[in-house]
């Protein structure tokens, strides 16, 4: 999975791939082999070359804002985006009409469905939660509208690009 991370105003290319219990993270031109765990919500442990790093992650205070991440007493402002998703997005007004497919950005497991067919949602509302690489990711509605269909059930395994839900 290729992402873009803005950390304290600097843009970094990030690529993440899994192989069993190991996670490989490429950040710009550096490669890291990691073991990752989440002992409690908002707390992540990263094991790299015999060292353990603890990260405390606070969710954004407002929609579309950065996460606050504390590692070793330092606080970072981190915003993550998927360049493929940004390339495929229409302008703000482009989603006013038609259907919006809510897709999984990565392989994982559906842990919670937050919106049901027929429910009204607003752009930015959380609609489904997918767990990938031991982290839960809330997927948000990309437009205002009604949920037309929910294509998965809780506990289902999904692949990157699978259509999880449709909003019209």
C-alpha cells in the first residue's frame, strides 16, 4: 500500500507491506522491518532491530485534520493520504450527483458497520471500520446522501479496492 504522510509540514512517501507477522515500511528511501501491536486503543508498539518504540496516537479533533502522535516525548502532527484516492477524486461539487462507492484501501477484516442501508449520512461521517495490520481504520462517506447498499458483513475479509458500501 502506497501512502503519503505529511509530518510536521514535510511530505514523505510511505509504502507498507505485510509478510506474516512482519510489516515492512518504506519511508522515502529507507526500509524498516517491524513487528507492530496495539495493546490498547490509541497505543501502538513498534519493534525494530531489537528496540521497542511506543507511539500514542490521538485522533483528529476536526474532520480532515492531522493526528497527534507522541513518540519518545516528542509530538508530531501527522496527516495520511492515499495518492491514488486523491487522483481519482472529483472536485467538491463532482460528488453531488450520482453514486459514491466506499472502497477498502487495503486488505483487511470488517470489524464494524456504522451505517445501514437507507440511512442518511453526511460527507466525512464514519460508515465502516476495517482492521488492517492490527490497526482499525474508519472509512468515511465521501458525499452527503443515503446508503444505497452495504456489500459486506462484520467479520468479512476484504481486499484492496473492494466496494464495501454505496452512497447515493
